[in-house]
């Protein structure tokens, strides 16, 4: 059993004290025990994922997948609680998190999420249809012994884009990653506080366009069931002019995203 070692009500009270900067040594010790429980959940979820022969499951829809995982640090957790006032600590769904990324089609993402739900239960959140700040992926929220774990599923292009956006957010402030879409264009929108014409504003605008283009490229040929899957980008490749052009553009975009990410990290 991985149930929390303290009652949820006490977890929520610790969350409030963390936000206020008033957590005691006893609070921190109790929360560290909770993190141990979440880490066991993370390990259990990864264990289930690693039992699946994804190459066989994704036959015709993808190839190798990468699996990474983590438990939120106290600092990033407090940041999230402050961004979401009123959200109890015990209700945060991504204290434990797992990410699956790799060369797969949009259909491949669906197959992965279906396989996870079959094995672990949970619910699917499709951020391809409802992107936030351009972020596109499929999330599956699962529970093990009552504790939630968020699994992110990304194609190669979605993953490269998200990595770059995260590096930009590290420079501009992580709030631009998570801002409520209802704030878009308002004085409370963190993106609106970026100086017009600045390098940062240009990066955000460019990333938005790139996300939209990635969606278009990944949609091209997704229904070409007989076409091969490009091992680099996860796009289906057909030997006509449209397919070849889309594949070349996708490979170039993937290289650009990775290159710019590296340059931003060096700033």
C-alpha cells in the first residue's frame, strides 16, 4: 500500500503553510514521508510501462520510446500551489510524474494511452485538441493505491518543442508555461508582460507558430495507414511530393528545435 502516511486534511494544512512560508520542521519531515509514498507510486507505474513491448504494440505507428520519471521537488510544488490558489495539496495530480516520448504517430499516441488505461486505469486528457500556450501532448492520470500519477505522452516533435519552451520559461519565468488561458490578452497574462519587440517576445511568437505548424505536419498523412513511419519524427512518409516535403520540413524543424534549445541553455 502506498497511501499517504498522514491524513489528507493534514496534507492540505501543510500545503497552506508551505505557500505561506510557515512550514515547520515537523511539516517538512511529514511531507518528505509523503514524497516517499509518491516515489513508490512513480516506480510502480514505470514498472508497468516497462513490461510492455512497445515496438510490437506500436507496429506501424512508431518505434523506440523513452521513459523518464520524477517526483516534484518541494520548490516546484510550492510554485504550483501558488499559481493555483485554492487547490489542496492532496489534490495535486502530478506530484509523481512519468514521461513517454519518441518517434510515434498521432495514432501511436492514442495506442499508448489506451494501453496505459487498460493496465493502470485512469483518464485521458488530450492536449492536442486543447493545447495550453502551444503545448500539445496526451496525458493519462492514473491512481495507484489512491495516489495520482501523471503520465505525459509526446511525439518527438511535441517533445522537442516542449523542451525548448521550458528552457525559455526558465529564462522568462515559469508562469508563462502554466498561465490560465482565460487570462490571455489581459493585464494578468504573464506573456503580456514580456516587452514587445524583445528577443523574448520574438521567441514566444516563434514557438507559437512552430507549435501550430507541428500540428499541421503531424496531421498530414496520419491516415495513410500503409505508409512507413519516419524513425526521426514519427511522421508517416509517402513517396509523393506532399509527403516528402512534409517529412523534410519536419526533420529540419526537429533539428532547429534541438539546436535552439541548446543555445538557450547556454545563455
